[in-house]
C-alpha cells in the first residue's frame, strides 16, 4: 500500500483507533473521510483534524450503509482505500436478561456492516486497498466480552478468505490486529491502563511501510504467533476459574 496520495474512508474514525489512523494518514499526505453515527463527535474530530471530511452514518442501519456508498460514488469516486474500523464491544454474560439484544447489536456492527461495505465498495473501480481491523481476541477470547471476541474471530477468518478472493481484482487486503488500547471501547475507563493509541499507530505505519499485510502489536503479535498450547495458557490467564 502506498502511504500517501490516497483518498481513504475510515469507519468509526472520529475517536479511538480510527481517529489515530485518520490523524496519521492526513499527516502522510492523504485525503481522509471519516464516518460515524454521532454528529457532535464528528464535529469535534473535524476541529482537531483540519481538512478531514466527515459523514454521519449509522453503520447498524443497512439503508444508511447503502446511502454512504452512493454518496462516496457520487462525491468521491476516486476513493481507493476502505478501512473497516468501526466496532462495538459489550461486557456481557450469557445469563444477562438483555444478552441477546446486545449480542445482535454487536453482530450487526462488527460483522454484518463491514461485510456489506466490502460488497458495496469493491464495485468502485478506484478501490485498491481494504484494511480490516480485527483484534488480538480473534485468536483467544476474553469471556467478559464473548460476542465481541467471536465477531472478531469471524472477521479475522473472513479477512483471510478476502485476501485470496480479491487477488483477481488486484485489491490488497490488510488485516490490522490491535490489542487492548487506551480507548473508550466497551465503556469509559475500562481500558485506561492499556497502551496508548499513538504507539500502536506508529508501529502500524512502520509495518505498512515494510509492506506487511498482517499488522500486529504487543499482545496481538504474541497471539498471532502462538501455538495451541500457548493460546490455551493465555485463555486460562485471561479467564480465571469462576
């Protein structure tokens, strides 16, 4: 992937990892579009990132996903990079009364939405790169976030298939695999002790410059390289007996 001269759409780009990526891509000389469902958060991001283009879109809504694609097709037909970053994480237990409803919301945002966006955006003749943001939990689940972990395992598997399936269209597919970072994913304060987004972004761009298509950092690097026994030990450490 060329790191400059692109027009890039980052879903969920107004905060967390998405914002960090948007900031760095702009610094590298790219035009960046970010979308999200909260207009106030997008406005706040635009004041911090001069030149960023914003678009309100609730990715949980199928109609709005189609509207987003149609808007891009009409207003930004030269878009050549799609970053599927938006995600929802719920700390839930299968015994919770609202488990199913929260699980459905996670599946729609974390699985259905990016799959739909892929099928839409590969219609753009300008599209050259898709970056799918998965998780270190793709390899070993954290049972406090069981559905989130499962959706990221699905997305990891799908991304591997997508790398193969889109070769004939000359579309590069990159998997970005973050560990827990200091963001508000899952709720404010839950990840305050985690590594900062800035260090992750710096490492990711170094790997992109090296031409890598599997981008890892810290915990996610260890999990991506782990053998079955190491994954089992990690699961036991992360999920102590009840």
